[in-house]
């Protein structure tokens, strides 16, 4: 068994990780499905039979396609290492021929620097649109950009700071008044549901128990474990940013493309894994040369650029200090409303 993976990638850590995951797939059908759906985007009505014959029927009705990371967290001991995950290239499928659009609904920091909106990226061009983060200004930005908030069924949160998740109460409330009936599924760090509900209750007492025509549910990420969130397979990588819960950079396989997203973090080698082989890496660049714990600065990022094996890098989450240096920047910088087509 070890020969073939070693030939593919001559690293003992890689081979060990593949063997561990193969063993997990043999004993846990859900892991088998995780791997399959991660390797190639497929239609959700096409289900794969596990070699043991187990679960193929159950998977259809279990919501598995939306929630495999719940199972992943239960099989943590046999998990593939985060670094090995990023070295496995996603296969290119016919879906890859379609273009994916990444819209920067918010490219600013928490404080509206430069008059910009807070963190929010919209991916579309896959089977359904998906948001990466939803800062407090998310719904305003969507409406300004002509995106119907009720069309968003999937949201992935990098971490639990308000400028990355506080738009969710308004996304839910807007749906309630817009007679939305599309379910909303949010994936984020452990504790995401509680944090969103606390914010919602503080803003609109009683809102969390109101009756709505659509369901809202939460999935918790587990470090390094691929998680199927509707149209995307998302692998979270732990980063360095204090938020009262694990903070993650997200490697998102969507519509046959790979989008890396740093979330908020100071430099950590996790970013190498997240960006490796990505068609686009969206990276925070809060400061120009100011060193602030938990955030990146332009000088550090430029110094690390050669280690980031991505096709294209676009910086976001910029402070006034960084924005003042954009003319001297060699890195492509996002502005609100920018669209990157992959
Ligand atoms: Zn943050």
C-alpha cells in the first residue's frame, strides 16, 4: 500500500497520513464519502456505494452531504494531517470548466477603515452561492451588490469576531421578513451557534425563539478535517488569532476551483497549506509594517510570498495605515464590490 503514495509524494508523513485515512475509510463509511466528495465535485443526487455496502442508502436521507464534518470530529484520532490534506490536489472535473466568481462584499477591517465594509466574500458559479464570513455589514453589502440575501443558503465562518459573523442576525431577520423559505446552514468554529444566538438576543430580544419559515442550523469545524458545506468542501486550518474560540484559515474547494482564505491571523505556516495549489488566495493584510499580534502586515506577507504556492493572491481586511500604502504595494488589493473570476 505504501509504495504508490510514496511514489506520488516521497514524504513519510504523507504516506502515513494516507494510510491512516485509508484505514479510517475502511471502517467508517462517512469518511469514505468525505474523501470522495472532496476529491471531485459531484451532483448531490449521485451517491457512492461504500465497499462494505454500508450506508449508501442511509447517506441519501441523513443530510450527510451537508454535515460530514460532524462525523469527522468523531473520528478525530484517525484523521489525516492538515499538511497532508493540502498536498493532495483536488481532481479537475467537468465542473472545473465553469467559472467561479469571488465577490468582495467587504474588504475592510472591523472599524470601517477607508469607508469599507467588514469581511464578507461571496462565491458563486458553483451549484449554489456561498458566503465566507458575514461581518456586521454583510446584508447591506449584499443589497448594494445586487445579491439577494435570501439566495444564500451556506455560510462559512473563519472565526468568531463580530466583523466576521455579526451580519448573521440580520441575514436571518431579513429572511424572516422577506418570506424566505430556503434553509440556512452555517459552518464555523466550535461555539458558533451560541455566539450568534447571544448576539442575536442582545440585538433583538426574543429573536432566537421566533417562528420562521426556514431552518437555520450550524456545523462545527474540526482542525484539518474536510467539511462538506453544501456546494463546497472546506478544510479549516488553525491560525493565530484570539477570538475566544479556534480561529481558522479556510481552504475552499468550490465549483472545481480552490480558494484559500486566511481569515484573521498573524503569520503561521498554516497559510502555506491553505494557499498551496489554490487558484486564489485571499489574505488579510491589516497593516503595512506595523507588527500587531494576531494580524499580518504587508512586509511580512511579501517576505513569505515565495512560500505561498497559489496562482494569485489578493489582500483584504486593510486598516487606514495599510490603505495609505496601497500605491507602494506589489500585491493586488481588493476593494468593496471587486469580482475575481476564476
Ligand atoms: Zn478577528
